[in-house]
C-alpha cells in the first residue's frame, strides 16, 4: 500500500460540538483548503494557511492512540484533497466511528461506507448557496446527516423548502443550527416548533464550553 500524504491544519481531541454525535469525545483531523468563502465562516484559517504534509498512517496512529472511539475528518473542505478517501478508509479499518464533514459543494460519494457523511448545505446568507451540489441530496445513505446553519428567516425558509422537496427528514438526520450573533436559538426553536419540523436543533457545544478558543476545540 502506497503511503498517501494529506495537508493538515491541526489534530486534537475534544468534545464533538455538532451533529448527532454532539457531546462525545472525538479525535479531530482538520485538513487544509476550502473552495468556498462563507460570510460567517468560523474556521477561515483552514483555507488561508497551507498546513503541513502528513502521511496517512501517522494520522491513523494519532486516532488509534487518542483513547477515543470517534474520529472527525473536517476542514476547510476535506474532499478537495485526493488523499482524503484513503485517509477515511484507513480510519474505518481502525474500528472507530468516522465522521466526514463536507461543505455540500463536491460529490460526497468519494467517501464510502462505513464512514458517515455530514453534508453542510449552505443557505443564502452564506453567499455560497448557488455553489451547492444538489445531487448530494440524492446520494444520502443510512447514517448520513444534513446540516443547515441558518442566519435569518430567509435561510430558514430555504432550508425548510429543501427538506420538504427532498424528504430529508425521512432519509437522514437533519440538523438546524443558528449563526452565532445573527440569529438566536430561541427564534430558530420557535420556527421549528411552529412548523413541527422533524429536525434536530443544534448549537456549537464546543463554543459554549470554550468561548475564548478558536482552535483545538
């Protein structure tokens, strides 16, 4: 097996702050590079900094020796790197639950089972909603999750319509979160309850625990 190299911004162990795995200890591998520029991005450094080249076996060993049973491959946008699929495959062979967080703009079928894909569909306030690969909503499989980070009422209505058009709650775990400083969780919760949406309200748990830290959480 050839040794595959990927560019990495940071690795760390923390509490998973989002997705249905929120609250669980998790080993994070943040890869470098992103093809989007969301208005409210909170990890812009991952698209600006070049990162360091790391062999995949080194990253697998990091997860194996981390003492936790969940790993998240995130970014940036991890699917930009050709070595990501091999990284994910080897992590799955390490017998841990593997989450791959992707921004919704690239074909997520590059990631094969049993990894779980978390696809982050960008609503209008992000400025990137026109760059979504809507075919990803047809590629969903058991265990995948669809995340909407919502900044205002227009974002909510866009997300609600997409959920209805593609029967998303019937096919995947659907997560609605609020853009910090733009929309209150109370307002978002009220909208979800008024429409009786079959979605999970989420917050960025790691930001609540470590509000002063931008990295390593």
